C-alpha cells in the first residue's frame, strides 16, 4: 500500500484563505439574487445576472491566465481579493444610499466576475505546484468540502439573516471578508516558491496577448484528450447554464419559497454536495476516475429534468441533494484530470483557454434560459436537462477512457508541447 503524503503547510494557507472567501461567497450567492429579484422580476434580467458573472471568462480568461503564469501568484490572489472587497463595498454603499438599480447591480456583477477569473485561475494554478500528483484528488476534495460546509451551510443562512436585518449588510460583511482573506495571504508567505516563471521552462517567453491566445488555443487543439473533454464540458455547461439561470426566480415564485427560507433551501441542497465532496476520492479509487466521471455527469444531467417537474419545495430539495452529490464528484475528478494532464508552469494559460471555451458560452445559455422562461419557469430545466442527458449518454465511453488515462500518468510523464 502506497504511503499517503501530507498536503503540507502551503496547502493549509490556501485552504485557510478559502474558508473566509467561501463564507463570503455563500453570503453573496444568496444576497445578490434576492437584491436582483427585489429590483426586477423580468426573467431575462435575472438570467443576465448569471450571464454577466460568467461573461468575463470569455474575454479575460486567457490574458489573466498568461499573467498568472508569469507573475507572482501570491500577489495575484491578494489583488483579486482586494478588488472584490471594493466592488462589494460599492454595492453596499449604493444600497444604503438608495441609488442602487438593476443596471448598477449587473455592471458590478460583471466586474466582480473579472476578479473571480483572477482568483480562480490563480488558485487552480497554484495547487499543482504545492501538491504531489497523488494528492490532487484529496486536495480538490478538501477545498470542495470546505466550500460546501462554509458557503452553503454557514454562508447562505447567514446571508439570509443579514439581508433580513439590512439589505446592505451582506455586502458590507463581504467587504470585510475579502479584505481578511487578502491579508491572510499577505501576512503568511508560502514555504514553497509558487511563481510560475522559471529559467528555461517551456512557453515562458513573452509572446504578447495575441501570442498567448494562439499558444493556449493551439495547445488545447493539439492535445486531443484535453480538447475532447473541453468540447463535452462546453456543451454540458451551456445547457446547465440555460437550466439554472432563473433558479432563484423559480424557487421564490414557482415553488413559493419565502426570501427568509431561500437560504435554508440552498443550505439543505448543499448536503449532497458535501457528501459528494467526501466521496469523490473514494469513487475514483473504487470505480476508477473515468467511470466515476461518466456515471456522475450522466445522473447530474438526468436529475435536472426532475427539477423542472418539482411539485413543491420539498421535492426540489431532495433532487437538489442528489444533483449536488453528482456535480461535486464530477467537479473534483474533472479538476484532478486537468491538473494531471497540463504542465504546472503552463496551467494558467491552458486553464484560461479552456475556461474561455467552456464558460464563455455559458452567458449565452443563461440569457437563452431567461428567454425560454418567459414561456414558463419550468421550461429551462426540462429542455436543458433533456439535452444535457443525451450529451452525457453519448459521451459516456469517451469520458471514461480519458479519465482513466489521466489517472495513469505519473508526474514525470506529463507532456510538454
């Protein structure tokens, strides 16, 4: 039996900062939709809220990924958190002073999304440098577990409580949280050097923006294993986004859940995500990474249909628990797949390129979901879930094969293009 290596102090620092930001994310995930629904009940504008949060991945993922590959990743994490704090502060001020409107909220969400691109890309690029390959699934699982527990079980209910006291309060709270996360990374340096740029490493020449885009896209296209998974996840992501864009409106209006109970519904749904986060490494070990990926993405897609069939909030919560489980397993193993296949020093650009493709189409899906919802709030779930199920079914064997391949590649065999 192989020895299990410790995750290390550097991982603990990343994990500690994520606990704070996950709490804040949970608060914002509840407060922002509630604020939006109080400003408008137009499904298209509610869909636009989700779309604008994802749109930065289309425009900024590759250039930000290139920056992450070349500059101090610790400073990038600090910058991203400080900028998020300033945006949350602006929303809080606008609410408290009475000049907030749906357009200001949408613009703020777009700029917040840019900061999310920076922080997410940097965090994912750091992990392969501070963890042994054998710990990728454990590390991603640990981060996912803390996200679910803190964001959904603590952040969402706390967001509802703060929102009930004062609409501006969740955003002031978020400002403080992001500042604390930035300070934690600033005051406690990493033990291992996590700057990506090293003398003589492949792909580190300054290519310029056009060169970075060309390099990253060429890398994806030439690596057929990664490219095929990117195509599949792009299609799935489009229809998931189409389905979930108007979820807050669906929960509040179609299922008649009160704003005070909105956070409770999200928190209960997080039970499945928590269990899935714990189970992901075990599922990979006993089923194989490929089979675990393929099975869970199929059921995640199929269950979306039942969201659209929900007769009440209780049924919705049960299905949400099951979806949370399958999506968590999929996300953890998928990220481990990419971290196994992509060289660490190129990870920022390649991660940015794949997110540009995968997440770049999600805003279109979200807007389309808002348009479809004008014919009925259940329609996006029924249509999106049905098409995603067909995609997952036809891709089953291919996902299994690539997943198993990624699990078999040792550290020293990672390819350089």
